């Protein structure tokens, strides 16, 4: 299951991307697939054909976990 993250980097605009697993407390690097700006445009300091980036955790201020739209569409029935 992929997770969509909003990653806030030190002295840079935040980027959005997907990860296979959430980073643990012992990780030193995070691999982000499909990196882009919040508005969906390319990140200005990356080449246009970049598919994934590896970021050191030390450069990250904080990470926001974004809820996937597909999760909201799941309807479950509860029997009382």
C-alpha cells in the first residue's frame, strides 16, 4: 500500500510524493516516488524525468500524511 506524503524540507518549498512504507524512527533515508510540488508541477531543482528521489531524514523538518481519495470511497456496513 502506498502512502502519499507532504514533505517539508529545510529552506525549501514542500514536496508531495508516494512511499511504499512510512519511515521508521531508525531510518536515515527516505525514498519518495513521483516527487512534485503541492500544485502538481515539477520541482524546480529536479530534472523533469525524475521518478524517485532519496532524501536524508536530517533535511526534513516534518512530514504530513495525506489521506488517499480511495480510502474515502470505501463504504462499510455495520450491523448493530
